[in-house]
């Protein structure tokens, strides 16, 4: 049996290892489109901060790990899949034949259609190659403008701030982290960032980027230090904003979101919506072809719909389930975990499940702006289906447990409506109480 895995990120690696564990004699081919050993993108901010070296981003520390497991690594990027012929074509002309295929190609950054995006000094922050370019320019005192203040953007912002740059952030939404936080929470995060010295522009677009007419002393010194000097000092960048402002920068980082890397599946016969549509076994509409990770669209029991959940814990679990099914061991995905825990310059915020609420639902909210604390709970009947928090770290585990467990709160729902801080009491009385009752019932039946 030949298993081909497209994508050498966390999902691809975990799937390959799981297949090898349960199918010792099968052939495994792992296709990756970067020159580096398989690594975690989530470790790149730690590289920017200087907390780890490049080797610290690698998913497996031994350079012979894949060879030892007889996992064949093939360089290349998939350009097409022929589901009927069971073949994959790569950009280097290589054609691979498979018995089982896992699509784990992850996401790629969204490139906004802004004039000047090709200017020197404009970079995404997605690959190790991007990180090297950013570290060369993001020296202490450098002027850095970041486009995007979403979840990924805030993580990058944290790393940039640690490098001692002069940082500006531009976000199209009316608040920071708009896809994770409501207006109150997003506004509190913005206020916190500005207190920490970050200039934040919300409700604002970047309309153009151009080379500054005057040389930048900071950029010139950086260019000389890294061997990019010329007879002329390097020029900075001038960034035009929709509000009429102009911001001077030495480095512009694009963190305007990502989307599943699935363009190569056009005309393949594999059903794709936002991501590659899968069933509870992570199998696509084509038998023997599976998907996992940031490119997969799976069913979320909390929201009741299929979603793409681009977080590493979900990628790992989806890869494990897909791999087991690929070797003939039936396994089901229990659901998609909608969890976001974010550290923004020391302010902890969380988002679980349907944080925006559901039609006909109820919500409770408690805000202490002076204390930097906010809590928003969303209910459908007596079940908490989502929540937001800022600065409320003591209840993070309980909030996740109540939302994921779809715990029936009974009378505790009304108590939480009056006092949202009683989450721990509600969890102990409802979730654990129901579990104890079920255990006692089982004992009586015996």
C-alpha cells in the first residue's frame, strides 16, 4: 500500500508517523515544498523573539527521524490531482501514484491587492525564509508597520515588540482580533496595545506602499550591517492609509489572513468549499482520499456546521484520525475544537465556540475596563455555546470544558446570567455532577 501525504507540516508529519506505527510494511511518501526540514509555523514568533534558533522550530529534532521510519521525503508542490488515475503531479514534473492520499497542504497567506506590495522591505511572516528577511530588518529602533491585527497578527506583533522596534498596526476591522473578539473585548486589546507603545489604526486600510524619496538612516545602517549596502543609502517606505495619514516605515509586514492552500484541486473531482470537505473519518467525497489540518473542512458539533479550524491541536487530531482510517482502522473525529487563547503584550484573551452568540440565544456580559477584565457568555437554552474573555485567566479551562462538553446547566444557566463569574461553581455542579450521576447509574445497573 502506498500512502502519499501532501504537506510536511504538523498534520503531514503526524499522519506519516501514525501510518508507520500501524502499517509497518506500507510505503509512505511525504511531499514538502520548502527546503527546510518539517517545522512548525507556530514556532516562528519564538524565533523572531530570539527564544529559539531555527532548529528549535523543527518538528522532530533528529535529522534522520524520517529516514529511520522509512518515510520517503520528496521535494515539490502539488499542482494537480487525478482522483481517477490515483496520481499527483508536482511542480517539478514528478508524478506520484498513490493507493491512499492525504491532503495536508495547510494554508497560505492572503496577499492584499495593494499597490507597492512588491516593494523591497514588504514581507509576509509565514515561512522560515520570511522570518530571516524580517529579522534582518526588524532591528531595535526600526520603524515597522504591520497590516492586520487578527489572531496571527497579534502573535507576530508580540514578537516584533520584543525586538524593540517602533511598531504601528493597521487593521481593517473596527477593533483588534475582529474574528475572535466582540467590540468591547477588541477595543480593550487595542487600548492595552497603545498603552504599551504600539500605534494602532483600526477601521483603516493600507491604500498604497511606495519608496520614500529620502533615504532612511535606519534602513541604511541595517542594509550595511547585513551586506546589502550600495553607493546609495537604502530608502525607507511610505505607507498611505485610508484615513489620509502617511506612515514612514523601514519594514512592512503583511499579516492580513490566510486561506486553505487547495487551488491545485480544481477539476480534481474532490469537493471543496472553504477547505477540502471531509466526513467524520476525514475522508473526502472520493474514497481513499483524505484531508487534515488547515486545509480541511470538518464538522463542528458546537456550531453545527462544517468549518476550517486553523489551529495546531486540531491539525494533529485530524491527522491521527485520517491516518488510522487510511490503514483500515476505523476512527471518528469527535469534533472540531474552536479554541483561541491569545497573549497580546501580556494581556490574555480567549474565545471559544459561538462567541458571537446564536439566533434566539441569550448572553451575559461583565466588563471592568479599569481592571482590564471582560467576560461574555453566550447561551442556547441552558447550554453555554460560546464565550469571550479578556484578563480572566482563572476560568479558561472551565470555559472550554462547558462549551466543548455542551453541558446542560439547568438552573445554573440563570445564575450565570446574573453573575458570569460563577463559572467554576456551575461547572462543578453541572458537568461533574452529571458525570457522577451517570457513573452511579452504571453501578446500579451492574
